C-alpha cells in the first residue's frame, strides 16, 4: 500500500459547525463532502484550516463505483479538481450504487439519493474492480473506498464482507476507509459479526476510519450520523485499533448538532483515547505492490448487474414489486427512509420551499410527490420538479403561497434547468399559477 499519510484524529467539516471545528483543540485533519465544495470558491473556514496546516480530505458520495455503468468522466474530473484545490493527500468514495436503469436495461434512469449496497457476488466484484481502476487512473491522488451500512442483504451472496473487501484490495491495490459504525449497523441489521469482518480485512490497506452514531428502532439500526457515538461502535473501533493503528480516525456528524459545542470535542477525545488505549501495531510502510490484472467486466456481466440493481431500486423508489428473495419488510423500511431523506435534502437544497408551504405541509406534500415521481436527476432538479408538480396539479390552494411558489419557480427555471423539457408545459404551470394567484 505504500506509506499512508498519518492523518491523526479529525472531524467531518460541515458548514453548520465550521466555527466550532476551527476553534476545536487537537484537530489534526477534517473531511468535507466533495460535492458540496466548489474548487474556485472554497469556504473561508476550509481555507483558514489549510493555512494552519490542517489536512482536508474530500469525501465523494455520487460516483456510484458499485453501479453497473462505468464511472462518469465528468464526476471523476470534478472529484479530481476538488482534491487538487484542497491539496488533499487522498480522496475517498463508497462501495455502493446510487443510480440504476437507463439504456442497458431499457428502463428509465432512477436515482436513489442514497448509498445502496452492492451484492457480494463475483459479477458485482468484477464490475466494482474495473470501476475502481478507472477512477484510480483519473484521480491525481490515491483513492480509498468505504464499506457502507445496509438495512437489508442481497439473496445469493457468494462472499462475506471481509472476503469481498480483501479481493477488491488484492485486485486493484485500492485503499480502504473502514467505517466501524457501518460494521455495527450490519451486525444489528444483517447479523454479521464485526470481529469476523476485521479478521478477514487486509488491515494494512486501511487509509483511515470513520466513527459515527445512530439509533435503533423496531430492531433496525439507522446509521443517522446525527446522534452520539454508542459504546458498541467504540468497542469495534478498539478491536480494529488493537490489530493495527489506523493512520487516521474521524468523527462523522451531519446534523442534529449538540447545543454545547464542547460535546463534539469530548467525542473526538473519546475516539482518540480509544485508539491510544488499544495500542495496536503501526501499519507497515511497504512499497506499493503491483495490483493483479483486472479484466474488464464485459457487457453481459454489467448487464446482469444492471438488471438486478434496477429491479431493486425500482422497488424502493417506484413502488414496483420486490425482487424475489429480498426481505420485503426491510425493503419497506429502506423505501420510507429514502423518501424521508429525499424530503430532508431537498429542504436543505431549497430551504425556501418549507418556508413558503409551511414545514408540515411541505413534508406531507413532498412525500406524496415522491411516491409518484422517482428522482432522476439530482436534488436540485428534484426541488424544481416538485414545485412545478404542485403548480401544475393545483395543489397549493392558498393564493399567497401560490404566488410565492410561482415566483420562486420562475426565478430558478431559466434556460439551463429547462433544457430538454417541454417548455409549453413549464409556461402553462407558471401562467396557471399566476392567474390563480
């Protein structure tokens, strides 16, 4: 794996806690969501942190390396530009798929808006390995990929998580970002033993470790990144750190930030103390091995993976029947979680919508819309489509909110958002809303 950068102990940088992170003592590095950073206009807080010598690592969420299609060149170029702008020593992404459908399956392209698990099969591994190699060739710095949490498992899996990750590393030389909170999630939801997964992992490939909180409801663990880190997650971290001292460990917290900023600092210190107490050996600083040759996944392999992923995603977001062998109850939980996350993210992307409609009315209306309209082109397009749908279907009876929503929609539905869409339909929605207002 070569000499991995020694990152130390860090925290996920989010705009809501930027000042807290800057003032937090003992922070060696931060991680930022890559898609939320513009290379030409870095947030002032990140610039100040970099000037102080704090390492910043971009963490991607939209490549979909586990998807049936090859990684999008534009997304790879964007991730590379963010790594260069931040002076990052590496970039990270996920072992997941985030979209499915399209020409290969003769069905509409669907987006999950979330990281979904890939089946641990030979077909899926072949596709993932080729996609990882494509990404490695396109990026200016090393790539590390993260194991994800899942509410359900795929039927007919051929490998354990540890075996799957071991073969991925052996065939590509990719580094690993191990999320111990996700190992705990998969223990609760899928009965998988975290210690067994750690036994099978190539620990020398670990680039860094994620630690996060969640909550359990009706026997299902939700990896929320919005709650304190529980003891079982710290125990898995201690087990991992007894095997190898990870080059970096990072606290993830995405929302529901504590009122007392010192609480986050205490969690970071607990994580640091857990690693120190475990006292594992340092990772070996060996030279980079030559990865095994990775044969390209032919169209028949990608086609099989595409059909399976499309059937699953369609069941989750388009109310089609669950594919055979899946736990239907768990898929229903995942479907509700996807719709809820979609509503939450659209409210963040377009905060005017819950203000115009009212928070409760917004959520009710959006969930009804989501049940009829799967997401196909990202959250910003989703916000515009939701507003257009409300206006077209006359779902905003009050004159004041209708006028505000119409003005909001018209301001943002310029030539670029309308490209490729029926202009007459868009104008009809606006005219109708203005007339009714």
